[in-house]
C-alpha cells in the first residue's frame, strides 16, 4: 500500500506481469492516469522487472539505479548483507486461504500456507496462530539448482525498519515467531535477494 | 412471617407503612418495648434466612426504635442491623451503625446495652483485619456481661474472642476461648454448631487434624438440625478444606461442591468467594493448576472488593504457589510478597508464616538457597515455628538436597518422620519419603533409596485411588511424576530393561486404562444419570444449554477460512464453552459416588504372555531429557536410554508435520515440483528412521509385526512411514500402535463382536464428495452393511446402529483443535459428534474406522494421557481403531479405504491397512496421501 493510493504491491506486479484479470488491469491503468504516484510506481516496477528478471551477467548502471529506486520505493533500505543488485520479486503460486483449497480435504484448516516462486527458488510459508496471539511461521526455501549458498530470511513489518531475521538450515527450513501484520519477506541466497512483498501474516 | 410479640405486625408490614402509620402503630401498642423486641428478633432471624430482605428492612426498624425513644430498643435495633450488614459484607455501614449505638448506650449508662454494642463491634472489625480493636471490644463485652452476671452472653464474648485470636494466628488462645464458650452454651444447637466449627478451624491451624474433623462433623450434625443452611454450608466448606489439606482430595471436592450448592443462592458473595479460594487450594493440590489460577483470580476480586483482608491474603498465597508451579517465578515472588505484606498488615501470624514458606519455595526454585533458608529461619523462630515444623522440614530438606548436604537432609526428614509419623498427611508423607530416598541416594545407599522412592510412589498411588474423576486422576498423576521419573533413571543406570519397562508402564496412560476398565466416570455418563437433586438439576440444565451452543459453534467454524476475522472469535468462544462445560461436569460428578476399579499396569511377565511370538514391541519414553526405547521380542527386553534429545524429538515431529502440510497444499502439483515435496518429506522420515528405528532394528528384525507405544509428541509421528533410504517401515512390517502396553491385553480381551453387523456412516459434502463413493463402495464390499448417509446419519441413528455392530466405519469431516481436545469431533447428518457424544456410545468391542481429518490426533498430557477421539472411542468400547494423524485427502482416502476393505486379511486390521498403504504409495508417493492412517490395536 502507499499513502497516495490503496493498491497493493502484489496487484501492481500482477498488472505489470499480465497476471491480473483484464478488467482489473484496465481499471488500474485508468487509476494510474489520474494518480502520478501510482503511475511512477507501476513504471518503476515494470522497469526493474524487465531489467532484472532476465539473466544478465552485467546489469547496467541504469538498471541498478532503477532497482534502487524500487527498493527505496517499496522495500526501503535493505538490511546489511541483502544484495539489492540481485533483487527478484517472487510470485504467489499457492495460497491455502483460497476457499477452493479446502476442496478435497475432510476437515478444517487451522493453519494456512503460501508459496512464492521466482526463477531460481521457491519460498514456502506455513502460518499458525499461537495461543498468545502471535503467529508462528515455519518455512522453507527451495533453491532449484544445487547450491551451497547460505540462506538468510528476514521479515520486515510494513512501515518499520526493524527486521526479524534468521538463517535457514541446510534443508532450507526456518522458523520465526511474529506479531500478526503485513510483512515483506526478504530472502538472500548467496548474492541473490528474493523479495516477497506485502505478505499478510495472521 | 411470624408476627412481632404482642402484635401481628411484621417487618415487611412496617417497611410498607408511612411515617404516620408507624407513629400510630407505636401509639396503639400496649407494650412498645415488646413490639420492638419482636421486630428486632424478626430481623435477627431474617439475617440467617433472607439476608437481602434483612438489610433492606433494617432501616424501618431503626426508625421505629428511634421514634419510640427506648434506649435498649435503639441499641438492639442497630446492633442487629449491623450484624445483618456484616453478614452482607457491608462492614463500613455496620461500623457506622455501631458507633451510633455506642453513643446511645453510653449516654444511658446501661452496662448490658454497652456490652451488647461492644460485642457487635467484633465481627466487622475482625473481618476488616482490625484484630487488635476487635479483641479490645470482645474483652470489654465479656467484662461487662460478667459484671451483670450474664454468663451466657459472656460466653458468646469468649466465642468471639476465640474467632479473633484464630484469625490473628493464635490458635491455642482461640481454642481456650471456644472451650470456655462451649461449656456455657451447650444445648443451643445453632450456637453449639458454630462453636464446634470455630474450634475445629483452630485445631486445624495446629495440624490437629483428627480432633478438627471430629469437631467439624459435630458442627455439621448440629447445623443439620437447624434451618441455618448458610452455617451448614460454611462448615461443609471448612470440612472440605480440612480434607483437602489431609490429601483426601476426592472427599474434599465433594464437600466443597455441597457447600457451593448451598451458597449459590446466598447473598454474601464474600463467603462464597472464600469458599472458592479454599476449593482452589484443593485444585492446586490435585494438579489442576489452570483451573486453580482461574478460581483464585475470581475469588480474589470479590474478597478484595469486600474487604476480606485475611481471606484475600490467603487466596493470594495460593495464587502465588500456582504461578510458581507454572514456572512464572517472578510473578509468584511478587504475589507472595504482597500476600506476606497483607498478612503482616493485619497481624495474621499464621497466614504470614504460610506466605513466607511459599515464598521460600519460590526462592528455592530460583536457586536462591540462602535466602530460602533464611525465610525458613524466620518462620522457625517466630511464634508459628512449632506449628509449621513439617513444612519447614520439607523445605529445608529440599534446600539441603540442592546443596548436596545429603546427611543433613536425611536428618531433617527423619526428625519429622520419627516424631510425626501418625499425623502426617499422605501428600506430605509422599514428599518426605521421596526426599528421604534422594538423600539416601546421595549418601550412596542405593537400595534403601529405591525402597523409599517406591514407598513414596505407593503413597501417591494411594491418593490417586481416592480420586474418581478422569480429569482429577490424570492431573494428579501428571503432577506427581518426579519419583517415578527418578526410579526410571535408576533402572536405566542399571540397564535393567524389564524394570525400565515396568516403571514406564506405571506412568503411561494409567487413567485411560482405568477408564477402559470402567472404573471411573466419564463426562457424559455423569449427565445422563441425573438423580433429580434440585441443586444438580439446574447444573444439568445449564450443561445441556452450553453443549447445544458449543455444537452450533462447531457448525459455524466448519468451512470458515483460517485467516478470517470471525474464526478466532468462534474458536475462542468454543474454548470458553468447553471450559465451562468441563467445570460443570466436574461439579456434577463431585457429589456422585462411583465404583473404584483400577486397571493395574502390566508387568514384564504379563507382557510376554500378551505378545504373540512373531510380534515385537517398541515402547518409547523420555528420561532426563533423552528419548529412549524398550524393545520386547521373544521374551527378551532390551533398552536404549538415549536415542535423541527430547528437544530434537519435538523439532523432528514438527518438521514431519510441516512436510505433510506442504504435501497437502501442493496436491495439484506434478512433475519436478511434486517430486521436490516428496524428496523433502522422505528426508525428514529418514531422520525419523535413523533416530528412532535403526538403532533398535537388530533387536526386532525377525519379527513379522511391530507394535509401537509412542511417548509424548511421538504420538503424532507416522512410524510406519519411517524411511530407510529405500523403503518405508510399513513395506517391511505391518504396524499397530497402542497408548501403552498395559492396554494390549485390555484391547484383546474386549468382548469382540466381529460377528456383528457392519455400519457405514457417510456424510459427504461439496468439499469432500468422494465420501459418498467410499461409503457406497464399502457397503457393497462388506455386504449386509447398515448404511447411514447424509441427513440420515443423525446422532440418534448412529447411537442405535452401532450398539450391536462388529465394525463401524465413519467417512466424514473431522476436526481437532489442538488447544481444546474435548472439541475433537466428527460431522454427522444433523450435528457434530463430539468427544462427549462418543463417550456415550455403547460399542461393545467393535472395530472402528475414522475416515476423516485428524481423527487420531490427541492432546498428550503428562503421563502420556491421550485426550481426543481415540480416548473417547476406546472408552466407549472400541477394540481397535484405524484413524488419521493429519488432514486427509478425499480422493486418496477413498482409494485407501476401498483397497483396505477388499483386502480382508486374517492377520488383522493392521495388516489390511499396511497392504492398502503399500499399494497406494506406489502411485501416491507423498506420505501426506498414503500415510495418514494408523491402527490402534488390531494386531491379530
């Protein structure tokens, strides 16, 4: 979300990547014509996705500048060790909060699960509510190609700088306990950084 | 209402009169003093029978007495009204009335009136904790009454002095005054009852339990002959308190419940709260800590609000002890400091000593041994030292054990055991024997130490035997495991596998064994057998209403998305309803008497007889933070004490559950993405194999069937899916599970009615349409099955159908809220069938299959007591169960069930399930789909 409009980051990414239904995409484009802030954000995301989602040995200075523009815009200053140059936005591929995900099960879901994929990794989150009101996040980062890179995972609550951070084990699994809120999930795999923006937890 | 002396006017009439009418009443009275005395007597009686009415009518009486300007009547009216106000806990108002009375009596210089006022002051002052003022007033009253030769009233003054001395912690003086009073007042049943009760409480303070019990029982007998229900309720509560302190917990709970029922309509919330706080002390003793915390909390609010200083400080002491038991040591310390300060503020020395000893326990837990010892010194050197000597000795023994001063610890314990043996409570005895065992062990006297620890366990078992409720027994044993665990550690040190096995069985699912043997009541049975008792009838009605609301809440929860706003509110409501239902069931059960039958744990020899020759048993346990296992094969017992840490066990369990959930969420995946999930799951299951199977495998590899008795979190682990890198355990052995080995012969001995008919219950919906297919297919495979589908599968129809069944198959939705295992449930055509509904089924040894989500999950309480649908079905008479560990996939479950029932197998249901699982895993590789089901019992 942004102070000048109430469109989520995911929706904008969906619009840019063509995954948003056509009617919603058209509405968004109309809104962007009347809202300079929204238009700037769409342009920034489009340029970064175009520039950085294609494999490039040497990203141009301009692409890096645009990446930083996006980071400033959406992510803020990345924590130390998270490399902005390799930033990739992951896409949502599974969401058990979708009512249709209950289909085929003989019971009630007490936890929910989200999976996000980028071209080189998948991030899976399993969220349960604790008795005290906090949320327990157990997750796993699957790197598609064999890799010995360390995997670090950080959750940043929207609008705050403080991070809740941990390292994944050698199977890519990690666990965190957080207050219910909206978080950016930032995952570093070696020099690459994968961003899952605006994930509602709890 | 009786008329006043010499007139037919009642207090109610007087209250309704105008000023003119009251003036006319006085004018027309032939003897105004007699009129007022009669009305005052009415007020006095009303105070005991209808307190609300008494307090509301009192001003009319005072007004009339003032109009009459008769000094003694004005004093009497105020003193009697103040008594009513005190009973209603309106102490400030009572004191104001008495100040007025004191002025009136002093002005008239009538010694009897003055004495009357001084005596009336005693109760409100004492209740407010102003003990010194109360003593002064009572002594003045006694002197004044003696000076006018009114020895009866002087005796009442002595009675009051006894009460105050007791409240300030001087029980010896209290007893002296009560005895003086009793010698003068024998014959008046109500007064005698009250005095006996007070005397008993003072005796209790001195730990003279037997004399105290005799006095309480005399008081109950005397009160029972009078209309004073309130007095009777208070004494019932006091007797309950005594029994609780003696460790006669079940009897204590019964008397508390009787008292509470008598108190419920009373208008004195302070006394009900005091009773609640004392009941909470017993709950704490039984080990129902959460319930105790809640009851202390509720009582404290009322006690504080009504100025019951002494009782509030006592409740605070209990709350502090609860916090300590929950590991909240800082909070406990603060609570107990406040309790001590409150006791000191009212000069209540006995209470202060109790608070200090409780505080010393907390310091001991915090490792502040010197500070703890110093506090025991303070108590020992104070005037309560001789009364609290047992508690002091217990604490000091624990401190000395921590300091490894074993000989001194032994001397400390022996000093108490040698001098107080006859009078020790069983709870104390058990603790002391355990401490003695630890001290002997520290001094190197191993055999003697083991004998003492076993003696301690015998005491614990003896108390356990007196507890009649499922929850009570479970909580009690779960709270007393330390000596058992110590014995287990000693047997492990000696590598005595048979002994290890027997100790494990003595703490494993013991109450479930009792339940299955039919020895203790079950929640639903309590409600069905209502005795028509008026006090009980309203509890049963309330219970029925709550259960209906709970079922409606389940309905609303079904299908609600996990992140929706309303879900948490519904879940919270469900938990609250569940808590209230459990409390009501406990209250109803408290006054019932049930037969006491105990399931004896199996010994090593008995197990060898119970196991078939081709079967191996793997029984897991935890000792000193390490997971171990006993393997039993061909009469040989082998023990491994350290397979992995308890923390690693929990992590492993969670990781497996995580991969299962991932597998279910990714049900629609294919290709590489699906293989990735299979790989992750297999990796975790390989960890399971390496940690908990592989080290034992040499000892059972010749068996053709495995029985697993898990421990704690391992009850949620699919051992059959343990993966050795090539194959799953179920591909090599059929597996069955059991909550404990002691249940094996019990389940095998169950009156099998395999010849009975088959009942298939199917409740499909749009989320799980394959349920219908499965039900129809099974009905066809199993022939002559009774088929209950959809709306026809009502709870009543199910109850009727299963009564003579040999096999019951439920295909439906299931739910298991892990924080609320009594809300585990199965969906039927008209409602949800909860744990309580299952308890009420009569299954007569049939086999049960629960083809539903999470129906085999249980909350595992201390002592490996499982709470959930497994407990309910086994208690209702199921001889074996096939049920699920996690949410099940509709389509793969249908496939598994159809295959299983087509594989009718003489080797038993566990083998049928294993065959079906092997077939399913050929094309549904992820364990989330082929491995959720497991078999309890069903070995052959």
